[in-house]
């Protein structure tokens, strides 16, 4: 059984911070340690105390670096790694011009397996230890995704996209094959090791009512699975979805009619919402997911996290690779800060770090397993160097406290700030 003490400056969140001065929301140890054993966290606290209790356990000394929970990405696309930074117009044009051609290639299992290696290399280089990903319509893409995650010991969510219209022929399934393929994949992967399945109708535009009924049947048969889709990202998307489902009272109501809203529902983007829709999201316990760099890249609009929170909804945050402009959850948190500023609001650095760790774990319903350094949770961690680049080093010369350091990482940090990534207690950051 692998056992070690990680020594460094240790940060974990007990709850959502109420503001930049809310230090009671976190556990902070200037000379701290995390005791790992058998893929789980045994203890967290001051190094001297933990070392005295476990004098024979080997120590990995990461000082002066910061140790925190591994980052969590609540929405991205496994087949889209190669189309990041592809020039395009807005959402629907971008899907047709780049996304669908790229996803067609995932019918080839060899291609899917190669891309899975690159995909997880990039996540782990950026300190991301859990993600919820859309695979392609092809079951072999799901097998490649979960097989590679299993090989690396990662806690991952994912699922086969359901699409039976408004996409190229090579990306279409049927209501029956969508149901049967998904059911088989759930049997094969859900709960196997650290894998969790997410039933994944892409969005209402690419699914007929019959396929939505098939998704509803899957959700009813597998209530422990997550559900992920897209909602109200773009005005043209909303108009087309509502035209395809004229009986629905707005875009969100399409998903409500097919039983897709609930505490395990992840609604990517959710930008252009009415007050009524925000209230329904809160009442059902569904979770909008903020994709800030993607929304800026495609010009989709500004996610109103404050309005959702005021309605009682809890939002996730995500890169949305490949429309997202960075694989880094640090950069994603920094972009969320910028969007809040454009709305006359402030996202403080404590809350941003909570959001990309424990906050996303709570959205996924997994805070008892990931997102913190609390004893008994799975040992997924990231080690950060706040002076990793000349820009960070210069900024840190004038940093006054932990808040300044975290904010510098959010604005200036990226994969270069990640010293090591641990999954289930093992170092897993790929080396160039």
C-alpha cells in the first residue's frame, strides 16, 4: 500500500467563502502536510504534528509550493481537443465547420485511443483530476475515454452523445441505438473503478422527440447517473430549439418535459435565461455550468452567475474545450472574474479557488469524495508554484497575503504553475 506525506503550504475549503476576508471557510497551513495512504487522504494539518504521528512514512517535500485539491472541470468535449483555437463565426457555424468533422473521426478506435492519451495528458498537466466530458456519438469513443482514465486511476465522468438529426450522417444514431448503446456503456463503465457515466443528449436541436424519450427512459432506469446537455448558449440556438419543439414553453421546458432536470443535471452555458427559467433550475436542483472562455470566444454572451445564485441555483464552472480557449482551470477562473467585472460584480480569489475545487465537487454531488483535502476523501491533489514564470515571480514580490497569491495564479497561471498532479495518491503529471 502506497503511503506518503506531502509537505508544503496546504489549502483546502470547508465551505463556500463569503468574501475575500472569510478565512474561516478554509483550512490553511503555512507549513502543512497531507498524509496519503492507499489512494485516500488519511489526515491534513501542520507538518510537525502529522510527522510525529507517522514518523516512518516517507516525506515528499514540495515547499514552498501550494498544495490544494485537484481541479475539477464540469463541462468539456473529449473529441474537440484538436479544434481548440479554430477560427469561426458563432456557435452553429462553428459546430458545422469544426466540431462535427472532428467528431466523425472518433468512429476509428485507434484515433480515439490516441486522442484519449493526449486529452488526459493535457488535463493532468493543468492540474485537472476530474472532468465531465461529452464523448462522440460512437461507443468506441466512450471506451477509449474511460479506458485511458482507468489506466491512470482518474475519477472521470463521461458519456456517448445522443444525436439523431441536424448533424452529418456519420454522427447520427437513432432513438433505439442511442438508448441501447448508452445502456450497454452504463453497464460496462458506470461505477467501475472511478468511472461515472453521464447520459448525454447533446442538445434539443440534435435530438428528435423520440430520442428525447429514449434519454428519458435511460434517466429513469439509471437515476444514479448524471445527465449533461447544453442550454441557451446562443440566441440562434434558442430560436431553433423552440421552433423544433413548438409545444414547449421555452428552451428549458423542453428538457423539463423529458425528465432531464434534477440534482444530477449539468446544463452547459445557460446564458440567456428568464427569471422563470432560473427559478425552475433552482427548484429542480439542476446545475448551470459557466464556460467563460468559450462564451467569450464564440461571442455567446455573459453568464449571470449572480442572478442564478440569487434564485437559489448552484452553478459549476468549466473550460468547454474545444470552444474554450484554455485547458487550465486557473485561466478559466480568471476569465470568470473578467466576466463578473463586465457585469459590475466582483469574483474574489478565495471563492474562485473554491469554485474550481470544492464548488464543482458539490455541483457534481461528489464533495464527499473529491474537491477537498479532508480525511477519507480520494487523494487527488495539485501542487502549484506561484513563482513559476517571470510574470508570476514579479507579481509575488509585492504579494501581501494568500488572497493576492491565489489571484495572481488565476490571472497569470497556467500549466507552467503546476509542479505535480496527484490522482488517487500517485504522481501523474506527464513530463515533456
